[in-house]
C-alpha cells in the first residue's frame, strides 16, 4: 500500500517537472517524502535539519515550503553551509559542491555522522552518496546506495528501495 502511495506521489509530482526550476521545486518536496521512508539512529534532537552545502539552487523555496512544517514529529530547520563543521546536527544534506575532493569529504563526513546525503550530480551514489535524485524524461530517477546507507546507520524502507531505478548494495555471497 505504501509503495502504491509513494509511486502515485512520484508520478503526480513528476508530471509537473517542466524545467530546471520545476525540478528544483520537486527536489525540495522530495526531502520530506524521503524522510518518511528513512530511519535514522536514535538521537534526542529538537529539530529536523536540512542543510544545503555550497550553492543554494532553491533560492527561498525551502524556507517557504517548510515554514511551520514537521518532519518525523520535529520542526524543520533549514541551514546553509560552506564547510564540513557546519553540517553538524544535520539529518539531510543536499550537496551541490562541484569540487570532487570536497564532495568526497562531505560524503565521508555524512556517512560517519548518519546524515542522509542527497545530490543530483551524476555518479553521486556510485561515489558513496546515499540518494542520487535526478529527472529523466520528466520523471524522478533515483539511484540509492544501500551499502552507504547501512554503513551510515541509516535504514531505508524496502518501499523506497523498490522504486529506485538502481540500488547499489554489497554482493551477496
């Protein structure tokens, strides 16, 4: 049932993706949708923190979208960061960094600190990021690195894994 619900959300949202700004709007909405299918290690935090590191492609959309909203029964807090230290306490980090070495540092930091890493960059999940979110022919295209999520202590629902175009995981021997 959850799978059908999530697929219908994906379908209805992707019908509206017509240009880059529309895709960014959809990406912003997906942050809260993903959170419904993610289980983080237990932490006693007062807010659910979404951090954008480097350039902000969303302008003021995140503040508008998440003002007064709750994710996982916590008020949403939006932050913007330029360095790793500013990621502390984040639940989700959206990575726009183009420097490959810095991007790898962010991925490693996120993994060590149980932060769900998301990006639209090609090859992001293959490099250790958890969710690569892009749009192909106006439809959401997810690549999920399940191995990286497990190493982070983050559990991803089978419902979310089922709708991914690709799931990267350890080879079962």
